[in-house]
């Protein structure tokens, strides 16, 4: 026994007018938005005096800490911990910027 497949009936409508203008708020490109902040993606990361694991530890960044990235050197980032004011290097293995996907 063969079954019949029921498909919905679509009604055709005629185009009446030009589409409405896109509001200015929706016209902002994803590329115009500021970059997303850096985040610690592990429990903690050590702030070091130089861009090497053998250098002196100056402090610790935890997941909730806020920090500013000033420059990069290879896989290392020179940062300032906004909570304590400590400046130093952290490994980019544990600290990185989230990215957004633009679907333009």
C-alpha cells in the first residue's frame, strides 16, 4: 500500500510596494563593532616579569579579573591587571580574545 504525502498549499501574493527602509540601528556592520575583550580561559594564569615561563612571577590573573592588553610578543601578552595595577606578561595559551562571527 502506498501512502500519499500531503503538502501545504501556498498562496501566491503579488509584490505591492518596495520593501521598507532598514532602520539605521540595523545598518551597523558587525565589522564596525569594537573588538571583544580578552578573557582568562583557565582557573588562573601567572603574570610574569618577562615573556618566558622561567621569569619572576609578579601576580596571578583569575577568571574574573579585568585586564588590559598593551602589546603582543609571539604567544605572550603584556597586560595590566585592572584590579591590582600589576603589569607584566601572560601566556596567550591561557588568555585570548573571544571572536564574533559576522554574517554579512
